[in-house]
């Protein structure tokens, strides 16, 4: 507990005390212990099967908890009994970060409070009568109110722990939490309602358990997707870090090119899948520098023509390095062709106009923009306005005018922050701030 801030300790203690007070009536009233025990065991088992590991504000594998069973308990049990269902599973959950028991107690208290409030709202709205009949679609009204209450309580408590334990500013602690909480709770709430209806039907609890099969499969698929995505991010992180270690002048450049590429892509109206792939292209566009001799990358003086020819091989080196990484998709073409020019004077193949892949035309603009606005050892970075003016001057010869115009619109709307963030959108940690790239040749915006 010493590693937890005093305000966070008080907050967790207050939540645990409140949860205990909410659950206490179950010990003295006519509680359906058989149903409570079955649901508690079922919830604990589902938590273990889906392998949801609590890590701060997020959960590994993409799920915070297996909500259908908890919400079925909300629809089937009195509020105090519903509060108890989550406690065994939360206390037995695997936790990565210390102090583990404090995190388990916090999670148990949070879920108990959410379940109690949700069951209370459900009862006030006449939910038990509507579901027992069952009266559809009227039963959806109290169920929806219960789901809303569940999400609101989770949001309020999550924001509080972010503000007290993780020292997130109060005005930002709750930002965006409710939409992220409500979406999965709403979907799982429908499954919980189906379980409750079947539980009270002539078919009994066994039929209700069948609802969990498709939900369990969907959770497993979702977890597999997040594991695969994490592997992709780890691959990109390793490649970017290798380039940054080799070339001290490109630290931070990769992230910023990826960020500018995404800004252009969104202005062009690209689909989310292509935007993600283009982000990878921007981040990895210089990965071929791993094949360039370090002495050339770190040379202080001007490069000779022979040395430039070696430098100009880095797109081909990069393409060879990522050729077998299937998830990169169109990003591989951008890595190979991002130094092509619209007028055909670029490298490595001298492609002209629309022969250059769209991703490469985007990355070329983003790369040149960051190269001009970044401070290097031999010159200070240009202002954004000056860099845009240079891009416009070279549009039609070196750059695609549509990409330059898209970047201009995006910067007018959102501005540009050259600082390297702690995390690239999508999970790739950013390199450190620094200068960028290979010196530009005379007469070009950047090379």
C-alpha cells in the first residue's frame, strides 16, 4: 500500500466499505444462495477462461470483465445478492501489477457497487415482473435502465481512481470513459437478459448457460485479435527502435511521419483499415537505413555522389526487410517508393505520377514536411508555414498536389505538435525527440 497515494488509498477504502454495506443485507435476508453461488462460480470460471488480466485502467486481451453473468445476476437476484456475485471472481483474478491484492479488492468493490446500483434501478423500473411474465418488448426498458446504471457507476469509479491513483487531471479523468464502458455493457446486457429469461423459463438454468457459448467464443476471438495486434505492434516497435539506435538523427522522425500520414489519410477519407496500414508505412518508411553503413548516416559533412547512391538504396533495403510481414499490406509499397517524384526524377525506379502508389505519395509529403520542420545538427527547423509553402512550390513536380492540399487542410484544422508522444496511436511507443533523416539535396524540399 505504500506505493499508492494517500488519496487513492482513501478512495479504495471508501469504495470497499460502500460495497460491503451494499452487500451486507444479503447475509440477513432470504437470499437465494443456490442461484447466487452458481452465478458466482460461473462468473469466476468465465474470468479464468477468458484470461482477463487487470492492468491499471485497461485489461489485457481487450476485456475488462465478462459482463453477461454479472448482468444476468442483476436481472435475477436482489441488489445485495447481485453485489456478491462478482466478489469471488474479482478476488481470484490474475493481476499483473503490484500491489495485487489492493487491485483485486478495488475491482471487487467496483463491480459490486455497479451490480448493486444496476439491480436497484432494475427493481425500481419493474424489471423482475416484466421479465418473469415475460413482457416483451417492455422488459427491455428496465433492462436498458439497469445497463445504463451499471455503465454510469463504472465510469464514475474509473474516473475517480484515475484522478487519485494515476494523478490524471480531474477535468480529463472521466473524458471518453462512458462510451468505452457503455458499448460492451450494452451488448453483454442483452446476453444477460436472455440468460435471465431462460433461467426463469421451464427450461431452467441449464438452458440459460447455453447463452454463454457464443459469448465465450466471441470473447475468445476478440482476445485473439488483440494478441495478434499486440504482436504486430511489437514487431514495428522493434524495427523502429533498431533504426533509432543506429541513426541518432532520426529519433522521433518515424512517429511524426506516421502521425502526419494519418492526418493526410483522414482528410482523403480513407477507410480505417487503410489509415492504420498507412500509419505503419509512415513509421517504417526509413527502416531500410538498417542496411546503410552507420558512418554515412552519422557523417557531419556533405555526402559525396557515391555516398548518396548508397543512401538511395535504403528504400529497397527496407522493402526487402518487410517483404514477409503480411499485415503491412500496402505499407510495403510505400516503404519502397516514398522517394519517387511525380516528374519521374525520384528513386529507386523513377516512377511517374499515378504510377507511384498512393501510400508512397502520402508518405513522401509527410516525410518532407517533418524533415523541414525538424531541427537538425546543421540547421534549425523551418516554421510550419514555410514548410507548407515549400511543399506547395514543389507540388506537381516532386509531390502529389492532392496530398499537399490534404496536409494543408489537416494542419489548418488541427495544427501541428512536433513533440514526440509517449505512445503512437495504436500502441507503438514513440522514439525520443531529435533531428531527422539524411541531409536534403539542393533544390528539393527533402530527400
